[in-house]
C-alpha cells in the first residue's frame, strides 16, 4: 500500500468505529482534527504523512471510550500491523498519539506530535468545542450548571481545561486560530451567567 492508500484505510477504519459516537469524540471530530492538522503541518513544514495518520488514529483506544482503560498502543499497533507498516513507523505513530491527550499531560517531543496535539485542542475551542463539552458532560450524567456544586458540572470543564488551551498551543499557526476561538468561549460564559442570573 502506498501512503495515500494507508491514509484512506485509516479514514475508513475510523468512520466504521466512530460514527454515531455521542461523547463528542465521533468521526466528525476526528475528521476535523485531520483537516486542521494537515493545514498546520503544511504551514510548519512537518511530515504530512505522519501527522495525518496520527491525527486519524489519535482517539483509537482512548481511555475515555474504554471504561478508563487506555488501549491506544494495542489497537493502533494491531491496525497498522495489518497494513504492513514498518515497525519504526508504527512506533512513531504510537509515540505521537501518546503525547496528544490533555489529561495525560505528556509534552510533545516532535513537531508532528505538537501539530496533532494543537489540532485536537483547537477542536475543544470555539462553537464546536462548546457543543462537545455539553455532549461529553451529558454522557457522564453531569448537570450543565449548578451553583451549589459548580465543580461537578459541565461549566466547570471550561475552567479545568478549555480556557487554558489558548496558552498551551505549540505552533504559531494554532496560536492564531486559538485566540479567536478562546474569545468566543469567554463571551459565551459571560452571556451564560448573565442569563442564569436574570
């Protein structure tokens, strides 16, 4: 298989496994991350193939989708091995994917990992990020907001993660996009509390 065929196979694999997923980590989230990562990679002169393949696979085996168990390495290895990718390439993809997650807190050690991490984080910002927050919160039986226990609600996620992302972007390309999307979240919160109190 050539590189393009491998990327098409990865897209098909993700479509099959993630269509209809309801926590905000669905096929369309992954597709958006791929498109954003591709765009950033071309601006930052990164290895486009590694970036795109890792972006397609970045949620495979994620602990949030496997009852708290991280199965990334196992499932990604299995899939790429079937496509006859060299062991070295499989290792690179697994390493990139292991450095994407916000909650794992692993700092990216390659330009490609920085780009995929940025692309994933950008999808947690702006209007779509906002919608994904409430979809994920609902899937975990969290209230939208409760002033008596605010730290246990979906609104708290803005403070725990989303509002921090702008300052955690790695690439200049991502920093520009993050600025505007961050602003949108701040405006939403302001309006949310205004309506809550009215």
